[in-house]
């Protein structure tokens, strides 16, 4: 597999290898892909949680103050 990087990304990767934390460009790219997978997984889990809360709210027979509800949601998903 060949990967084309912008000059800025190529420099970033080379700088990471130069620090000694990584032995090769491949290691840096593999780590970047692992982080992307992890980030997407967390985002997916947060979205699922949000959808569950929305469903619970839509099915809740109790009326809530909109401002209060938004404040609670914002605190929960910060």
C-alpha cells in the first residue's frame, strides 16, 4: 500500500520518528490509524447514548422545562 501525504504531514511523521518514540514511518501511521479507530468508536458510543436519551425523553410523560433540560444535556455531553 502506498500513501501520499502532504509535505506538512510527511514532516510531522518524520519528526515523530526522529524523536525516537517510533522506529519507523509505518509505526507512526499504524498508531495514527489506531487513534482514528478509537476516536470513531467513542463518537459512535456517545451518539448511541444521545439517541437513547432522546428516545427516553420523547417517551417520558412528564413535562420538563426546556432551559433546564438543555442545561442538563450540555453538562452530560461536554
